[in-house]
């Protein structure tokens, strides 16, 4: 008796790919938790050497811990370590996400960042180029890879791109400038990928303390926010969750501030 191999069933949950999920208290991790709870399977990227360079240091076992949380929330998950300074990384990330989760990516959330404070006079060429490689070029390549692979139903807006930005400028030249480029790339996608049924929006989370603020800065930002508190990863995650939902499809090509009305 012969048997015919059956095709692998498509995943019953849509798949989200979230970049920059390297720390359990970070915005990326908050978004991953929210989307998992809302019925998404989640692939996420992280890059431990970046956290080692920063003052907060690497969080041992963070990726495995976050993946376990998502699994316990009912999501299939894939944690992918990736150096986004490598132009070949985006294609490899999508390949691994699709292979491990068994289907195409429906939502792309760009939460990664290179962020090292420096101004006009003390930014090095190396630091400037690294910021643009990670925050701008990698974001473009990820969006391009997503657009080349996405296949939605005709006449529907089911694909989602959400990028996290910042309005930092003074004393933060390479970060702010590269995030400004990210804004334009993402907003272009709202028009250039519209025929695929993809929406694209940018979210500015405002002041969210994930361990990088000094006490003085924290107090000053709280005073400048009408709600009298800082933002949390959960605040950002709720907005991203809505934008990725069917109910969020009419919001497209926007730069949205989710900052509690914080003063500039």
C-alpha cells in the first residue's frame, strides 16, 4: 500500500517577526508578549554583543526566557541571534523564521536600535556608519525582504509593518539622524507596498525607562509628562498590537506619538 505525503498544514496563527528583543524589560519583549497573547506566533531577533557594549550589559539567558514566556502564552516561537550590521542578515532572518514557524511573516515590527550618545563634534565616522547600518540600512533591507516575500489575499489589507522611532537630536546625532531616515523608509513602504495589502506606520514611544535613564533625567521627564509618569513597554505594545490587528488597517502611513503628552 502506498501513501501520498500530505502537505504541511499552514499555521493557524499569523506570524510576527520582531527585531530587537534582547532584554526581558525592553520594548521589543513587551511587544512580543502582547502579540503572543493576541494570537500571534512570534519570531524575534536579538544581538548579545550590542548589549555587552552598553552600560546595562547583556542579560544572561534572556532570549530563552522570553521564548519560554511566549510559548506559555500559546505561541510558537523562534529566537534568532542576528548581527544587523551584516547586509545578508535580513534574508537569513526571514529564512529561519519561515522554516522554524512553518509559514510566511504577516507582521514585521522593527524594534532594534544602535544607540550611543554623541553630538555633532564628537561623533566618529565609525559610530555614524554603524548607526545608519543598523537603524536605517537594516530596516530598509528587512522591509524590502518582507515586501518581496509577502503574499496577501487580493483586495485585503492584511500585512503590517510597524517601526519604532525616536525624536532625539541634540547630543544624540547618529541615533536621531538614522531614526529620521528609518521614518522615511517606513512611510515610503505605506505607499510602495500598498498593492500587496500592506500598511506601514511609525511609532514614537516617547520616554520609556528600560534601565538607561539616570535619576535626574527620569525625574525631569516625569515632570514634563501630563500623566505624571514614564511610558512602559506595555504602553507601546498595546498600540503596536492594535496597528497589527484587523481593526488597525485604516491607519497607514502615519508617525504616531505614544508618549503620554510628554513635552518636547
